[in-house]
C-alpha cells in the first residue's frame, strides 16, 4: 500500500467511528478532503497523520497543519 492509501484507510476507519459515535454523516466530506491531499505532503507516519487530520475535522485542533492545506493538482 502506498502512504496515501494507508492514510485514507486510517481516515476512513476513524471517520466512520466518529460518525457512528456522534450520529453524524461527515464521512463523505472528510474522505473528500483527505483524498485531495497529495501523497508527497502526507507526513511519514500515515496513522499519526490521519489522527491529526481527524482531530482537526472534529474541532479538537483549531487550525489545520500546512500539509493539510495542499491540494492535489490533476
């Protein structure tokens, strides 16, 4: 698996758990945001990066990290 695939898998599991726990439907938006981050911008540890990303999406962290602001150019 590539680093981006690992990151997206961790985000999927975490976002699904958050949706279930809070009875929300934020999973599609979180996955769209996560998928737009280029692989080269994702930090070396995809599991930790997903944890930080989910904390931002959940409102625990007020400002996003710089690597979250990069958008993939297709």
